[in-house]
């Protein structure tokens, strides 16, 4: 997936068939990318985003988002990516054509201290690494925001998103 032409739905970033992974440090992001390349992923499968690049993507998406982007969680995830980027997180977007590939990406993400790893499907976005508590979001509304599943209910320091339904 090229940065110049990222996948969108309703005007916001939605890389269907990919896993988006957030890492608290650039070093962890680079190490994870190296491990994926040493496995069976290619350079064409992996796109890296610095915090500044993700912030630019988020700002662009927020200006182009349609009203339909607020129906599901796409807009909330874009906003959450922006918050993580403001905190210095680096990102990998990795092609995951099947469950086996998504599982390998998730395992690599865990080993390299990822704070988030979501697999984007056409109809749902699945959380691949355990984060947060046991409460589930009960309404799909961008006005409600994304349940952070942290004790405070706010995104901070790598604590949790939840599995999308």
C-alpha cells in the first residue's frame, strides 16, 4: 500500500486487507518491520509511517471525512491514530491476505511492544492484541468516541482499544 494512495472508505483511512500496528517507539517499529521482512513479507507488503506522517494522514482524513465515516468506527480509529501519533507512536501497515498472515503480524507486534494492532476487513475492524479491560462499546457513534478501555476511559500510554463488532 503506497502512502501516496492509501485505501479510504467514506473519506477516511481504511486499509482493507491490512493490519495497522502502532508502536510506542520508532526502534520497535523498525525492528518489527525487519522481523517481518526476514519472514515471508516483502517490502511491498509493509508501509511505515512516522508519527509526523500519520498526523498528516489524520489531518487530511479529518478534512475529507464524509458523514458516513461516523456511522462505524473508522473516524474514531483515525482520531485515535492521531492521538497515538501525537504521543510519538510509529506505525506499520502490513498486507494480511489471510488469517495466517494476520496471526504472524500480531505475534511480531506483541514481541515488539505494539500498543495496537487492528486487522481491517470490509465490514469489521478486529483488534489482534489484547488491550484494556472487559467492557465493550455499546453504541457505534463517532460522537460517543472510541471506548479506550482504560481506567480513565482516555487514550494514553498504550492502554486499550477494544475488539470491533
